[in-house]
C-alpha cells in the first residue's frame, strides 16, 4: 500500500536527519500534524516526479495515483488547518497535475 511505503520512507528519512521537521515545528511554529502533512506531500511529489510511476506520458500507474491522492489529501489538510489558503492549495494541486501531464 502506498501510504505504508510513504510512512516507512518518511520515517526513515526523519530518523536519519530530522532537522527539517524540527525546524518546521520549533522555528517555524508549525504544528506536528501540519509538518507531517507537508513532509508527506513533498515526499509523494518528489517520488511522482521521478517518472517511475508513469505508465506513459501523463498517465500514472496505481501507485502513482495513490501518491497523487496522498498529495491532494495532505494539501487539503494543510488548507483546513489554515497553513495553505484555498487558492494556494488548489493552484498547487493544479500545477502539480500539469507537471505530471508533461512527465513520463
């Protein structure tokens, strides 16, 4: 399952170097859930942008679709918490989908 993979990889990364998360929370004033949603969305985004989850141009395989959904859910959570405005969240998802369409 994509969520399990993301959790494992993000956890591994945080154990290796948790400065980014610590800085978001301690210095940036982010809540732990908001920091988690940001880190997860960034991980999902970077994995999709490798192109390895594309069947062909602009078409994601099942894992890629799951990662995209995870990205969208995290964006919605960040919007709900007030960390992202509605316009920024919508525009961010739209831009990401455009990037996906041009990759693969």
